[in-house]
C-alpha cells in the first residue's frame, strides 16, 4: 500500500513540474546552395576563377555552358544552385541555332544532358584520353546538343565519347551533384563548379549547466538571463575556403510550439556567434553536402569567478582539440554530430534538482510522518473513548446500586451480584489491535463500588435494627 502511495505522489509531482516548468527546445535549419549566396567569376577553365563575396577563392576549376555568350572577366554576380535543380533553358545553349534550330529539348533529353555533364566532370581524365577536345569544349558540345541523336550531330568520335560517359558506373544525382553558378547578367555564360556528395548533414549543440553538487541547474550566463555565446567558424573543405558573408537561418521552436527565426551572417573569415540558453538544444541542419568543417568554442565573456567551461564533448563525432579552447569536426567523418557543452557554476547555495531517488525518499518520509500522526491521533482518541465509556459505566452502576438498597430483598441480591464480578477486556476500537488483556483501572473502580455497596447495606441493616429495638 505504501509503495502504491509513493508511486502516485511521484507521478503527481512530475506532472506538476511538467506544467509549471516546461522544457524548451531550439531547432535550426541552414539552407545551402539555394540561390542566396553571391559569388564572382573571373575567367573560365582555370583554378581558381570563382570567389565568394568576401573575396575568398574557391579551389577548383569552373567551366562555361553557353558558347554564344561572353565569359566573365569582371566581378559579375552569380548565384549558386545545384545542377540537379535547374530547369529547361538554363543549361542548354538554345541560341546555338545551327544545332538546335529553335527546337526545345524534351524532358528525357534535358535529364540526359544534365547527367552527361555530371559524368563528364567525374570521368574527365579517361574522356580526355580518347578525345581531342578539352573538358571545357565537351561541356559546350553537350549544351549545344552535339550528343542529341535527333539533331543529327552525333558522329563517330562524339558517339565514342558519349558511350564512355554513359558506361558503368553511370552516376546520377543521388550519387553526386555539381554546383551551378547562374549569372545575373544575361550577357555572360552560366558556369559549372565543383562536384560534391549530396548528403544531408546536421549537428546538435546542447548546453548543460551543473552546480557545485554536480546537479543540473538553470543558469543563463554571468547576468543570469542572456545565456551563453557560442562561437562558430564554418569552413568549406571542398573548395578550401572560409565560408564568408553567408547567411545562416536558425528557426527556434519551444515546447509550446512557438516558432521564431533568426538569421546570422558569417563575417569574411566564416565566423558567427549564436546564443544558447541553459538546457536548450540547437539543431543545425539543411546542409547539402559533407564538405563542411565546424569549429566551436564558448565566448570568454560567459566566464567569471563563479562560472567556467567544464567540457566540450561529442558522443558520435570526432572532435579535434585545437589547444585554444576550441574544437573542430568534419561532416565527412559523421553526418550527424551531437555536441554537449558543460559549464560549472558555483552558486552561494547550490541546490540540486530533485532526482527520482530524492523524490522517492521525500515521498517515503511524508507517508511515514502521516502514518505516525495517524497512529498518535488514534491512540489519543482511544484513550479518551475508554475514559468516557468507563465513567458512564461507573455512573450507571452507582445508580443501579442505590436503587437496589431501597428494599431489603433487592439489597441482598445486589450484594450477591457484586461479590463476584468478572473482568472483561476493553474492546479495541476499529483499526487498533486488541491484546485481549483487561485493564487495571476497571478493577479498581469495581472494588470501590463493592466497598460502597457493602457500607450502604450495613448502614440500612443497623437502621432497621435500631428502629426494631
């Protein structure tokens, strides 16, 4: 019975905490290669020729797609997309009239053309061995329709190249994808950039604060409200550059379903700062490839004489200790990384959050105190009830004795009845165990009654005798 009461009370306590102390979770989404990043292109078929808006060069070659337009040799703005997301007309050079003659590629031809471009970049070394044309020239051939059968432009050499491109392994966009740079000035050519592995990646950052007793607590920074500043550096391992001047969107959702969004832009060196509260979990996702490296550290402004960084660790990622308080990890090692940041906060009176064991102990103590109080109350009530019952019995017996001595015959019977009383155990009240033993108090009371009765009978007899004399 006691265990049942304990479990019931524990459930009620947890339910109350869930109502009055809701836990909040912060989730985030980062969108990459979605046409929001701005780049500049200087030339083509060289390395490097693409630069981000911070002036950081992107390691790797880039190739033009529209031979009838100019190549960019000045800071023309380009937006970056994925080749697999491009629509009709943005890839094919439909203005090359001698080939297309105003025709529009069918859906099958458009899919085949994009896939041929992907396999060309993946197999360019082997293709170069059987072709007298460069990779840039073969890009123009594909977009100009040279490999399209219905246009009648497939000759022996181009057929051999196409067969090689379509030979196994014939890659599709579930295996790889290509960064596609779309010009913002239609006088200039669109470009193909680096190949990447299209794998969704994400990482979680959880903030845990512990007090002097190793118990978790709610503590939000030196001022107690603002939270903790986390420094992140974003590095592109594919093109070997800091991801500069790019926007990252963090969408926060709390336990009540309330959604807020915050956009943070990296500086020219790929750094950004975000704020996390005690007990929050930030999920950063939406990256389109594995070619990202993150370096994470906690701002020194979060520390004072009472609060310090304890550890930064990961259960499923390979964190590299940089020796300066920061840690780095690559998505190529783990596509989902969980990071735990622990702070040690020494308060004046650290009070741990009640755990399941302390809750059970508190519940046990409460139940035991309740039982003890009940037993004391029962004992007191039993004593009072016994005393009241005894008093009433005494009064009734006295009244009966006085009535008996009114006649000689009744007095004789009363005396005989009172000379051999039988002790009867006091019955136990409900809920109290009876021992079956009689109390000494009733015996004393009966003795007093017998003595009083005998004295009364003697007095009556003497009075009658005196009156007869």
